[in-house]
C-alpha cells in the first residue's frame, strides 16, 4: 500500500528560534497552571478560591502572549484576537460549551456548526463588501398572484467559487460539510464545492516529539489534477500539531500541484500547531476560533476538548473503524437532509473511486 510519512522532527525544523522560545515559556506557564487545577479539586473553599484567582491570572498572561505572537504572524487569524471586544463573549461561551464534558453529541454538533459559521465570516467577510448582487426568491404566497422577494447580498463569488473542500477524514468530515454548505449559501449561483478525501492518521503509539503522520493513498479519494490552481479549504475541529495538514499539502506540492491558496479552519488550535503550519507552508492561512497554549507529551491540546472526532461521530468499535460511507450513514436523516448537496458530492467521489490511483 502506498503511504506518505512525515515526522515530528521535520515539522519542528520549520519553527524559528523565536517560536521555540515562546513555546518553551508557554510550557513553563502551563506547568504553574496545573498546580491551580489541583487546588480547584480541593475540598477547602479557601484553597479553591486561591486556585481560581491563580488560574485567571495565568490564563490572562498566556492569552496576552499568544495574542502578541499571532499579531506578529499575519497568516494566523484567531477570531477572539481580531473581533471587536463586544463580540468576544459569544466566541468564549461557544468554546466553553464545546469543551464542557457535559455537552452531548447532538449539542456538540450544534456548537460546531455555529463555530464554522463564525469562521466563514472571519475568512470571507460575511455580509460586508461594496460589490453587491441580487437574489430573486419565489415565496409560498400565491394570492392574488405568485409572490417573489428581492434580496441584496454581498457578491463574493470570485472568492469562493474556486474552492475545493479537502477532508482529513473522520473528525474533519462534518466540519468540511458545514464549511461547504456556507460556501454554497453565500454563492450567488449555489456553488457546491468538489471534495477531496484524504485518509491520514498519526501514530498514537508515539509521543509528540517523535510523532509520525501517515497518509494512506490507497484509502484516499481525490482527482489530483482537479486540485491544481484551486483554493484548497481544510476544516478540522482541532489543530494540535499541524502534522496532518502539512503531510497532505507537502504531498500535493511534491506531486506538482500548485494551489491558488490554502485555508485551514479550526474550532481550537494549539499555538505550536498553528506556528508549524504557517512556517511550513508559504501560501497558507490559518483561521481558528480559539487558541490553546500547549500540547502534552502525547500531542493532545491542553486544556483542549477531548477527541473531537469521537464527540462528533461517536466511537468506533475496536478493530472495526467505519469507512466514509458508514460515517455518513450514521449521521442520520437530519444531517443527510441539511447537507444533501455535499453528501452527493462525497458519495460520488467515493463510489466512483476517484483516487490517486486513477
């Protein structure tokens, strides 16, 4: 089976000395933070209050550091660092809901949908812009004659109608469908993005420092030539290390594909993952709703939100992972109806066996 493997040491080679210094300082602050976590678990009210005060202070310090480095790195776009202050609580409350252990599957999907609507507007400006277009809509009102409504909309067709959704499977499937739906809704022509499906995983037997990222081309489905000159959009709820994205894009570049642009959308990104992506890929913009400070030794985001793929898709049975069609079937009727245009594109890509072998 044909596989492409990227190693963590290759990714770290893209980081600058200043990046590494910032990440080391962030790790030191987070170690102090974990002492406050222990205080919050205490049965003593005074100790819990002290832990809360320390927690808030350290989070504010880390937030200021992350904001400073991101503002100096134009290709990293963090929603909460860029929006007006009055809009900050919406993103903060939404992220809190995504993190909460009490948030169940259906509620988690609802908040993921909201997150990607906000990220779309961050990248493409939502309803702003001087260039306008018109939608003429047939309404259900027929008395005394058939009624129509005219709606003026921002024309961003030239920005979104060259896009291809690139899916790094499982956790990225539904977010990619959501982003494609947003593109369809904002297109004057109802443009439905093509899909390219990449089967990539990391070797979770390894630690963050020696992690490997494995792209399995035999289990991937895409038309290589159809990606050339396109605006490639990747949507993954979490960006921990950046390794999966860099592996896929480096493979495409090595195959002679020249994307017009690359955009990577996350609900939460680790600082290290965001830095690795923009240092490794010249033509890439990262958009994230929220940024977290560190990774643990197993390359999981801290404080993070757990396994986003499992929280969206549910868990697979041991030794029987679901394929792409099985995942789609398990989404159920509500998702199937809402994203039917996207599902048709995905099913055609898989069932017609459009892949690197063709």
